[in-house]
C-alpha cells in the first residue's frame, strides 16, 4: 500500500513541481517536505504538525485532504515511529554568548594596530603622491540658466587652496567654499582647482550655457 508521502510525491512529479516551489507555496521547509515524502517520521515534528503539512500540501496539489489523512492514519504508528520535536522548532537560532579571552583581546589589539598602520600609510601616500580632494556640488556640468550669475559651491581639504578661473577663493575650516561667478558669454567654462601644500593640483571644469 502506498504511503501518504508517496502519493504526494507522485502527484507533485506528475504536475512537474519542485520541492522548492512547494516550499514557497506552502511555507513548509524543504527538509520537512523531503522527510514527509520519504515517510521518515522520526525527522518530523508531532502528529498535529504533520497532519497540517499534509493538508496544506494536498490542498496545493488539489488532492482530497480527507483521503490523505486517512492514508496517513493507517500507516502511522507512534510505537513504530516515535515523533520528536526538531531542535530547530525548539530553538531555531542557537545563541552563542561571546566570551572575551586574553587571546581574543590580544588579537583585537593587534588587528586594530594593523588597521591604523595601513590607514596612516594611505594618508601619507595621498599627501605625497595624490592631489587634494575636490568636490564641486554646484553648478552641474552642462547647466542651462537664464541667470547671469551662478553659485559655485564645493568642498576640498581644509588646508588646500582653491581657485575659480584663476581667482583664489576662501575655504572654511571644513574645506567648504562658495563663490558667485558672473556669466558674460552664452557659453562659459568655469575651472575650479585645488592645490595642496605639497603643490599637487586637481582641477574640475564646468560648462554653463546662458540663455538670454
């Protein structure tokens, strides 16, 4: 006589469903579906849960739930297949307490020192080789405007010198700068440059179209 698991599996395969699709539709974990189809009741939770699984599984496959439960009751015997509650049902997430040991503390200190060392190297490399940081927020490139005045707003390293169209502008303690530029031509190129203490220069250009 076929088991309820065999009936469900045969119907599932006949309708070309995968266990992943059944899991998604019924919200029953794949490992439990596999155990149900294989008749491995020792891997399943108590009867009440299993009967619920069978109902949901059968409903999805459009099978008679009452017939499936009748097959299940005939084949199932608590003496032959003592059910047990899965560990994942009792405590699905095992909580492990972190314990600080001298070895871990020493490892954390060493790791922190290594990170600091590499950050220091990166900063030194940036100052010695790379140019200063420069960001221009306004105006955007290829801006079209009817105003003859645009605001140039940006940010750089606090110690850098900023020039807009070769005219030096002020930088605050956070490296921010803002300057109004008067547009004369229909097409204006605005050059923003930042110069570090080491002499490295980085430039950004913006093109603005004046509509008259």
